[in-house]
C-alpha cells in the first residue's frame, strides 16, 4: 500500500506543471537537429523522384537543398520523406517534416484553415488533361461521359469536378492514392484521360512505356501556383525559406550562376555586393551567415540552372519556361530587392 | 483456558479508520484513478485545442455542412460534387456496408464449402481445398487485391471492343455492364410481395416443425418457400400488365450509358477479400467439425441417416458452437480489410474520409469519424453474431 501511495503522489506532482505545451520554434529545432526534414513527392519525374541510383532529383528537391545551404552552409543537410497527396499536410502540421516542397498549390483554405504558410512560388503551373491519341480527342470540351483518373485529396480533383460541372458534362472518376499506381492504371486503359498539373503530366508521359501515343490536351483549366510551405508560428523560418527561393530568382536576374559566383564576389556593383553578402547586413537581418546566398548559388545554382537541369527543354520533360521565365522575359518570376 | 482469547462479549468493534478498512480503501483508490484518467484526458484535450488554435487550424464538425467539391466513383445514393461533405461520407459508408455485407455472405458460404471439402474422403477434392487454403492464407491481402485489380483492367478489352456474350451483357475493362428492367411502378409492390412470401415461408416452417414433432410427417418446407417467393411477385407482376421494358446499355462516346455497371474496383475488392477471408473461415469450419466427437457421426449413421443428413442434423449444430465466435472475428476482419479499397480506387469510407481530411485539413475530426464508424460496424456485427450464437447454443445437461 505504501509504495502505491508514493507512486500516485509522484504522478500527481509530475502532472502539475503540465500546462499548455507549445511546439518549439521550428528554426531552433532544425538548427539543433543539424538537418532539414523535407517532404517531397516521390513519384513525379522532374520535381521529386529518386533516380536509378536512389539519389533524390527534382525542382522541389533542389529547392530543399537551397534552404539547407542557406541555414547550414551545406546543401546536403536535408533528409527527404516521400508523401502521398493525402499525408502531405498532416505531416507538416504535426511536425513530422519541417518543410514541404511537394508541388503543392497555394490556396486560401490551405493558407488559413490548415495553418500553413506558403512562400514564394517556385513553379507556376496549370491543370490539363492527357489522353491516348487513339481516342481521337482534340479538346477537353469533347470529354462528356469520360472516365478520368485523378489523385484523391488534391486541387486537381476539385478543379476537374468544377470544370465538368461548369461545362455541363458528365464524368466518372477513378481515384487511386499512389501516383505510380494511378499512372499504371491510366496506361492500361482503365480510364480515358488522366488529369493533373501539366508539368506532372509531362513527367508521367516521359516515363511511359510509349510516350508518343499520348497527347496533352491544349486546355489549361486552372491556376496552380506551386510553392514550398512551412507551418504557422515561426516567422523567421518562413522568411528564410521565402528569401531562399527569391534569392534563386534574383541571382538569375543579376546573371549570377554557380559557375561565375566566385568571380562575382570580386564585383564592384553595390547591388551584387549586398546580394552576395560582401557588404554585410542581409544575413544578420535573417539570422543567417552572411555567405548564405553565396552558398546557395555555389552549391545548387540559380533558378534558371535548376529549371534547365530538372524540367527544361533538354530534359525528358522538355518544358519551356513560359510563365516561369523572369519578369524581364515576359514571365512571372519577380524578386523584391535584396536590401 | 487456552491461549486463544474468547471473544469479549462486552466491547463492540470500534469504527475502523479509513486507511485500514479494505472496502473504503478500494473506493478511495478507484476515485483517485478515475480522477487521474479524467485529468490526463482533459490535459490532452486542452493541449490539442491550444496547439490547433495557435496554428489557426480549423476545428469542429462544421465542415460536414460545406460543399465537398469532389466526385465519388460509384455511390449507392445519388451524389454529386455540389453536395456536402456529410453526404459524401454517407455515400462512402454505404459503399463500405455494401462491400462488407456481400463479402460476409459470400465468405461464409465459400468458407463452409471449402472447409467441408477439405474433410472430404475424396483425395482430389481435399487436396484441392488444401491448396486453395494454403495459397489464399499466406499471400498478403493487399497483394491479392492488386493482383485481381490488374487482371480486371489488363485482361479485358476497352469499351469500344467490349465482349458481348449475351445481348444486353457487356464485359470490358470498365466493368460488367448489364441490362436491367426499366424503372416501373410494379417494382415496389413486387418487393412487398417478396417480403410477404418470406414471412409466409417462416410461418410454414414453424407449422411444419410443430407438425413433425407431433405426428412425424415431414413437409417440403424449402421447396414450398422457394415456390412462394417466385409465385407471389410473379402474380403482382402479371397484375401490373407484365411489363417487360429493359434498360439496355449502349456505347455512347466514351462509356456505356444505361443498365447497371459492376465496376472492376468493386469486383476486385470483393473477390480479393472473399477469397482471402474464406480460407480462414474454411479452417475454422474444419476445426469445428473435427471438434464433434467421432461417436456422434457413427451413431447417426447407425440409425440410418444419409451422410448429408448426418452433417446437417447432427454434426453442424454441435460444430456451430465452436465455429461462430472465430467466424465473427473473420467477419470483422473482412469489414476492416475493406479499408484497403483506397489502394485500388474503390470509394469506401476511409477513402472518402481521407479526401475530406485533406481538403479541410481537419485530421483529428476525420480520424475520429473513421474510428467511430468502424466501431459501429464492428459492434453491430458482433452483437448480431453473439445473439445468433446464444440462440443456437445447445443446452448442456
């Protein structure tokens, strides 16, 4: 009886200081860990997919590397977690990952009701349909009664529903959770069309058994600004991730690449000097080392290099810059000044 | 006078202090433990609420009334993307009930059949049953589902080259499309007539049993019952002018319109689950039958009962005592395994709830709903089976 009494008193005392437990500051947690846990897609070629040797490659993967280079000075200090469309937001909300670079569309609900903070868009995309050429479909308006393969829990699903409803067309969805399984089901002919962001469609087609047999229909039925995301609650971490992506864009605008960044350190241009940290100030304001931009550009490259390497015209996806060109070239990539 | 003291007749026992009275101590401890449990629950709950509001994540069940914005592949009730999340979840739950109910019925029938076959004296039949049981039990159920789903969409042709074995029946990789009688006013009365026929069958069965116990004359109850079930709806059908209009499916554009479609997702899920779980049921049935002592079978045969009657009248009633509880577990297993539907694209409750969680961001409410719904299904199944078990239990003397 005595030991039990003692035990119950001890438990009561331990529970007393258990008031509201706050989640720790994200940046401090990341710094203590020594690496960033980044959530990626795992199944989309060009954005986040391991290559044949198991090395993670993609536009979103490189964005996560850039954030690691900014915080730790070493782009390799990232660990990747592949997530399905249904797990991605819960993983970020609960703290399982620190950063979500998973081609997620920024929407009002996600920014508010889900408690997430999206940063600078790293790819402007739009939703499209892909169909086998032998169906003879030339436009998305001819898809009345079609069976459509779509991933569950995505803006894709809702946009397709809205589009078909707005055009008074009927359709049947086939929803499968895994991106690779869904692609397999589409290629086997279970459904007539596959719908997703047009960059994902290009990536899926690139790894198809016979890419020439499929055509992406010309209609873009939605806006999909894809941006990395962090949790509500840590403004400093959010600023760091935001300005990392903006640094990639600004570097391309200033003509700084991973090849010439060392030479640019000697530049006399005050804008470049401030940007690369030769003139101190930016790093201190963000709480980072003054060489943070230099580290990013040297180890990962600028936005143009990342784009060309992963999804550019010379890759299997063969995408043009389009909306993702710099604002000086007619696109939407525009960075505020770094001062 | 011995050492043992005689009870002192004068002094009454004084009130035992609280910490020495076992009964009162037990009550105090129970109160303390209850407070601890309630306190922990409160701390967890308020901690969660505080964290959620700090990160401005929405809470509450208000999302059930908002527009869902997504479509569901197949649904028992009419549903479109303009309906609420609540209706979407209901459609998902009905899909789960549909696949679980049909699956449980088929699994029981197949499992009993294979279990009895396993005990057959015919060497080939028992070997084939054994192979079926071993193969189906040992392959993980998710792999079996993928396998059947791939068979359905790889092996069958596209709708434009659909197989047409009978007029009005099409087989393609979009499913099995069948012609059905067109909607008619006669259908509801026919259904009522069927219910009436079933009720009449039950009454006849009770009367026939009573008569057999009194006079020993048997009555063909099953044949009469089946005949009634066919005759009464047919009479109603004739009374309504014998409508024969059929809703024949036609290929228009991408898919067939009209008739009913049994989708490959539903078929693959049903087939995979039924084959997998029936192997376990077969082993349970075999265990139940082997639990009946050999003497019962010998005695039954010695009074001239045929092997079929021995099984039906002597072995099974005793074997059911052993079979029904593990059979209930397998029914619950099938219901829970149906949540794997999300891997092959069937819109069951977990699949719809997952999409809802993802669109609204309310993971806690969504998971709580999933747990509550599956708990309801499981509890109602086991309550029904326990009632059945009690009803058919043999009274031991």
